[in-house]
C-alpha cells in the first residue's frame, strides 16, 4: 500500500497529479508534467530516501519495500515532441531527444496538435505504436524506428499527413 504522505508530497509538486496502482512493489505514475528528478527532489526534501534513479523516476523507500515513481508521457505528447524534434531523424537523434525530454519538466496539460496535419500525423504515429511503454527509456527510439520503417522517416510521415488533410 502506498503511504498517504508520499502521495501528498508528490501531489504538492505543481503540475504533478499522481496515480497509484496496487502492484507489488507499488507504482506511482503521472502524465506529462514535472520530470522524475523534480519529483525526486521534492521527496528528498520531505525526508524520503530516494534511490536508483532512472530516466523517468526512481525508487523511494517506504518501509517494507520500495515504491516506484515515474512520469509517463501521454501518447500525443510523446508523438509531438518527436515530430518537432530539431535533432537528426536517426537513432542518435532519438537518444538525444530522450535525454532532453526525460530531464525536463513539461506542461502538466501536455502538448496538443496545433494543426490538422499535426493531428493526423500524431494519429498515424500512435496507431503504429501498439504495446509501447510511454514511460520507458526506449520510447523515442521505438518511435523513431517505427516511423523510419513505416513512413521512411519524419519527413515522410509529415508529407503523408499533409497530403491527406483536406
């Protein structure tokens, strides 16, 4: 069971709206918003022992067993961040994007498509990503690999979406 004090500390971080499940070990996630390191800093400041940091979160000692906490990106947010990346459309570019995104705080409301072309591109991209873990450290590598395999790369996806939008 997740301690109420732990949830209260996380909920006190602006833009962080925690969700829990009753797995063993307990897992707390939130959509978009603050990075895992921002959440870890708040927990540490509140006296929790935070260990084993990873891209999207860390473990926190809550007594009998550690609790996992991590940020999970909304599919639309992840797709738009990848589509708007200024890095190269390569595996190295995907890895660099992942490092930047998972280290940064994001708007709690996420990102939304601004045009019909973006909306269709996001829809097409997400449709190809069945079974993807949107909190995993390989998220942008999976997006990039899928888009390069299915659409020939970022420009191919954007061109296809642009031609289909009326």
